[in-house]
C-alpha cells in the first residue's frame, strides 16, 4: 500500500469540446452519468431466499445533460439526431501535496459519445440565463486521470475497462 502523496481538492477549471472545438456556452456544472447496473433476481435450489446479481457491462440508459447558459450556435452543433455526438470535457484537478502543502494539478479528460435524446430550450427572462440543455444518450464514455485510463465503457463494442483491467475479456472470448 502506497502512502498518500496528494490530497485531491477541487476541479480548478474545465472546458467542453465538440469534435475538438470549444463549446463556449456550457454552464459551470455538468453531471456525469450514473452507472446503474442491470440486475437479475437469482433464486432456486441451493439458495436460501433470493439475491440480485449485477451483469458486468450491462447498464441502464446513461443520459448526459450538457447545459448551456443561453441559446447560441454551440448548442445547435450537438443536436443532429442522425449524427453521433462527441463531447469531451477537459479539466484541471487541484491537489495539495501532503509533504509540502503546495498546490499541484492533474489533468482529467472525459470523452463521451452518444445521440440526441432531448432538447430543452430553457426560459426567457430579463437579465437571467436561459438554462437550456441538450440531453445525450451515451453509448461510450472514457475517463482518464493524469493520462491513465481509469474507465472505458463502450455499449456497442463490448468494451468495459476499469483501472486498466478488461472486465469483459472472458465474455468476448466465450461468446
């Protein structure tokens, strides 16, 4: 077990990109999708009662809301329902170096791919943000921290990697 070198603190800054172009109208908060496992109830001979088991790689719908301050050209660039949408978030994670108390930073990158699920134009009110948003149905997500793949999940290509381990390697080999 290694000693704690850095104390993770906050996201110091982030940007969102569509196909490599900065999405300038994105608000200050994006909620990444939940991984809600699809389960099956197991019961029968040899089992006292029942229990639910998760099926590795099987997750429910994974919506991702990309919120925008107002309706501007950037929001419409990710709305074509016939085209896959590729939104990448790049962030700077702020850490305190435990030994010295100095601040340090790591990069975080979240790559998402999906399709348009919902468009919310928002509200018109004088002097206020509109709170518009595009909701994507994610089919792919990659999370990297400091250049290392921590999670890669691809619903259409049977890929599920966690901390460098291919969770579905045997599933693909046996099917």
